[in-house]
């Protein structure tokens, strides 16, 4: 498997344009089977997860092709709702297809998506919502068979504001006659983007970004050319690269309002941050100050997808920090690798206590998950000596050509 070789100690300085958001594109790719015509996603990122989703769509009869930086999906060609076991097990985002395939074909079959490094990733909230909408779901040998012939609009309450469950219900209801409501809905910006996309195709979704979402089903949706939102987690990750190396960075195509909780913590650590309409500028101190305590929460709380990056920053800041991971049950896997780089971290359950050290040193480490892998790169940028990060295909799932972007910003990093 490929790796990154990083010589630490260089400041990250310069300008970077933020890519389009992976976690907006994935549900939109799923929703692209709803309209009768094609969807063209402009400025679509070339990511591992996008290619996996294309593979599943192809199996369902929907070809897609690159047109420069745009991706064209022939969603109207959806011909069957049986997702192959090996693909739907391997790719978690296949769960996003359950709602739209049911919405279009009223039938869907897929394997129970597996868990992953950061947790069990159950789908009970997805399934109980679909059952509430009249879908009959049976499990046979790890396969989920969903019969939606009697599907109907419904008022759904989510016990937990699950991002994926909220998106699945919106997509299942978009073509369903009547009014479906979701209370205690997730409020992530990517859900607002899905709403914008569906409404651009003639749908009637309202309330995304708030805890109450209302979907008025329509009889058909037409094709569209759509530009999804910028990636708020990639934005936060590259801000952290400048922060941990005492550098400075300007990010264009950024949306500061999507990551206020992250900006708040970086300012508490001593970073000076200026916000533009579509840009962000960060200048870091020579050495970061501890943020004291941090708890991950559903949006607009601190995003769990930025927790690993802040763990890396906490390792080298002045003072002690506490991080509580309240969203996923196992998201401190990189603590062991960071300790091998000289960090002082104690993990007890869902909390990590970090005592900042002057400097980390290079080591041979490996990514366990997407955001943990990105955090190890951040730590390596600030460490003395050379670090080898293995299994960077996990990083490629969510960051396009990270090593090229960091090299352009002054880092000494190469893919090996
Ligand atoms: C989305 O995952 C994101 N993925 C994740 O980003 C992100 O970490 C997560 O939302 C939280 O913000 C995509 O958008 C593709 P959830 P999702 O359903 O939808 C529990 C990344 O690195 N839960 O809000 O799976 C679940 O176990 C990825 O880009 C249930 O119990 O997140 C977790 O503890 C990682 N039952 C919590 O809710 C369910 O039916 C949040 O999960 C569903 C979820």
C-alpha cells in the first residue's frame, strides 16, 4: 500500500483553493438516481469514495463519466435496486442509496453495510424511519430486502440527529406523494446542500439546517447541473496544517460559516483568523496554546470529523487539553501512533487527556481511518526528522492529492 514520507519542520505557508465537499457529493450521487435525466456535478473531487459510489451506481444501471472536472451521472437509467453484496459491504456510503432507490423503484436490496475503524456504524435509525414510511424490511443472510410498494409519507422523529438517516429519509420522500416531516433532524451543512440540489431538480424540501425538515413529494424530478458546497472538513484540516507548523495560510472557495466551532477553537489556541465571504486567512503563533477542553457534537457543535486533527494539535501545544468524542465510540485509534512520535496522551473510554510536549519526532506510523490518517500527516509536518505514514489510500478516500497540495504550501512530503 502507498505511503507518505514526510520531513517535518517546514512552515505551511501560501494559498490553497478548497475542494468540493466529499460528504455533500456522496449523498448527492445517491440522490442522482431520483431524476429521469442526467445530473452534472461541476468541480467534483476525484476521491476514493466517489469512485466507489460510481461503481455501485454502475451496478444499478447508472453510468457516469468525467467531463473535465465535472462528473455526469445518468441517474435516469436506474434499472434495478439490487446492490451487490461485496460492494455494499465494502462501501459504507451504499447505505445512502437505500432511500433514493426505494423512492424511485419502491424495491431495494443491499447487504448490511459493515462497521469501520471508528465504530459499529449501526443503521437502526435508517431502518426504523423507512419502516415508519411503510417499507417492509426483511433480513436474509446479511442481506436487507426492502419492499416499498406500500410506501407512504409519514411524520418521523429521529432518536438521534443522524446525518445519514436524515439524508436517506429526504431522498426516500422526495418522490413520495404527500408531506413527510423529520423532527430532531441532523443540521449539518451537507444536508442543506442536498436540499438545494433536490429543489434545483424541481423538488420541495424545506428546513434543512434546522431540526425540522418538511418534504412535499413531487411526481418527477428533472436533471440539473449543480455545484456542491466546499469541503468544510478539508478547510479545517488545512487550517490545522498551518496552525501546527506556526505558518500562515489563505484558503479560497471556503465558507467560514460552516466551521465556526473549529475557528473558535483555533482562535483560543492563539491563531489569528480573518474571514471573507468565500475565503479564510489564518496566521499561527510560534507555539499553540491549549484549547483546554473540546467535546464533539452534532452540528453546529464541534464536528467529530475534526477531532483527530485537534488531537494532533493538542500534542504540541503549551499546556494540557481534554477531548471528549461524543459522536463515535472509537475515534482515538491514532493516539498510539502519536505516542510513538513522542506525544503524551492518555485515553480512557471516550475521553483523551493530552499533555502538550515541545516537539514530536518522526516515526513509522499507519492511517487507521480517513481523518486519523490526515491527523498523522499534520503531526508529521510539525515533528523533527522523518515520518512514514502507511495506508494513505485511506486518506485518498477524502482528500484529493493531499501531498501535492501540501508540497505547494512548503511541506517536504512525497508519496512512496
Ligand atoms: C456522516 O456519517 C459522515 N459521512 C461522517 O463523516 C461524519 O463523521 C458523521 O456523518 C457525523 O457527522 C458522510 O456524510 C458520508 P451519523 P453518518 O449517522 O451519516 C449513530 C468522514 O470522515 N447512528 O450522523 O454515518 C452512529 O453510530 C465520515 O467523512 C446510530 O446509532 O453519521 C454514530 O455514533 C466519518 N444509528 C452517530 O449516530 C443509525 O442508524 C452519528 O452517525 C445511524 C447512526
